[in-house]
C-alpha cells in the first residue's frame, strides 16, 4: 500500500492512498465465496450455490461493498503508519475504482493538534476568602420573609409597595378603547407592571376615592392605535392594602421545611446552604482563572469540524432550554462560534493534562458525587439506580469528577493569592 500526505492547512491534511488491485480482488472473491455458503437462491440447495452464479447475481453489489470496506480499512492502516490522529471521519474522494486497477483515493481530514503543555507551574489565581456572618444570615432570612408577604387593609392614602384594588375605564378623545377597562384589578404600586402615569395616578388615593387622570402611552407601545397618544382614565380605588412581612417563628420555619428546632435550626440550615453555594461559586471562579491561564499559555489551533460540532450542541442546548422546536428560530451559528472554539480548545488542553499527568478517575470521588446528588432527592435509591443503569448519566458524572481532579492537580501547582471579601462581594447578596 502506498501512502503520501499533503498539508493543506494548519490542521487539514490530504492523504493519497493506493491499494494493490490484488488485495481488492481477493477481498471480493472471499466475500463471494462466503455468500455462496449462505445465500438462498431458487433452484439451489442452501450452501450449494455456485460462486459463478453468486457473482452474476450480486457481483456489482459485493464489489461496491468491498471497495467501501477496503477504503475504511486502508485509511485506518494509513493514519497508523503516518502517526496521524484525525479529529473526525475523513472526506473520501475516489480517484480510481476501475476493476483490475489499483484502488486509488484521497482522504481529506483535520488532525488533532499536537499539544505540549506549558506554563502549568506559572499559573496564578486570585482566591476570595469569605466568612458567612450573622448579618449575612439575617439578610437571607429577611429575603425569605419578603417571599411570603401578607396584606392588610389600611385606611390611608396608597403609597409604594401597597396593593390597590381598582376599577378603571380608559377613553381616547371621549371614546372607550379595547383593553382600557378593568374591574377589581389588583395593582402593586412600584412594581412597574402598569404605565408610569397610571401608577402615579393611583398613588395617594384612598379606598372609595375616584378621579380622572391623563396617561401617556410610549411611542413604541404594542397597540399601534395608542402609541404616542394620551388617554384619560377614570379611576375608582376599592381597597388599599399594606404589605406585611411574617414574623420569624416556628410557623415561619415550617414553611421552609424546618419541622423541629425552630429558628435556631432554620438559621443553621440557611448558614450551611450559604456556605455550600459560596464554596461552589468561589471554586467556579478559581477554575475559570486556571483554565483561562492554561489557554493563554498554550494557544493551539482547533479543528473546525470540532468547533462546528460544538456549535450544533450549543444550539440544541439553547433550543431545549428555550423550548424552541422550529430550527428557523435558533440564533445563528456565528453567535456561538467563539464560545465553541474556547470550549473545544479547553477540552483538548484538559485532555492533555489527563494524559501527561496520568490522571485516572477516582472511584471514591465518583461515589461521593452520586451520594451528594442523591441527598437532594426524596428517593436517594432512585438516583443510585439511575447512575448504575443509565450509561449517559454515568459518563457525564465521571467526566465531571475527572475534570474536578484536573482542576485540583492544576491548583496544587498554581500560585494562589488570597483576597479577603464579603459574602455580598461574591454572591451579590448579603449584609
């Protein structure tokens, strides 16, 4: 077999392969002999069909199949001989398939880049050091209170955060318009769900009061007949209710799943959750710094075929999350290309770290990861069973653990600068 390789791009290769005709013809003859022992033809006993008859009946079909098989087999032999690692399947371009001639074809493909890791020992990360304070926990409890407000009727003028129940009728040049009328509509002042002029008109009203206000519709308003125009609204305030936050007591605790231990236990669980989320966020930032540093120290060409595959994966992921079923509604591929290129490059670099550092998956960490996931579900056994039976889930979990091991390996060699910070600095929430 004769093989020659031409470099036609940074990673693209064109390989010319010539396979001796004798090899092809022998493969065809072997295939026909095998068929003669298994094929069923009318007038012949099973296993007794002459090869000549099989050749007459199936010769061209067998030849086409064998040519495909020989091209695949010889391609695999050729890349091994040339020590090339294709990034994906090649594009085969037949040159000479004539009977009695040597089989000749071109295979065009991209190869994976050769990666020689650099800069691992000079990676630098800035790690935030944070304590969850009592004030942070207080702020979280206050946030939980705001999630379960109650309302109480008040005999005063309406102000921001109050809920006003009102009737209204809108007119334009004295004529009512579609969508401009409502009865017993509840409006929270300051929530921004109504036009600014409308909310401003309700503010200061007491239950039982009526008045007429002007409301300016914005130029780009969705109803074209109202856009840029000023309408009049007759308002009638029915009730004004003040938002009140619940007391932090045993009843409040049960609403957040704490049946025993009251406020003390609630604070303990909140603190634990805050620490977990904080640790995950800080590790995520450290991980990103490590990977960015690794990429900066090891700029490599990335096979376009892998970028395109990643773009398609990102588009499908977007479709799943957005509930998009029509392919025409997907964002254009170019929008994902930079992120896809970065993902592929980091994947190749992480793979090289695993290879060069001889990192193998830690089964104890995999089990710990499964246990951590299981504890978040009502039926932990179901999660363990899914891990055992679902190969895709198992692969995803193991890949995640292996990547964590790579980050730990890099972190052991990186220069770490600790930076004091607050919970609010990191999580954008807190005291």
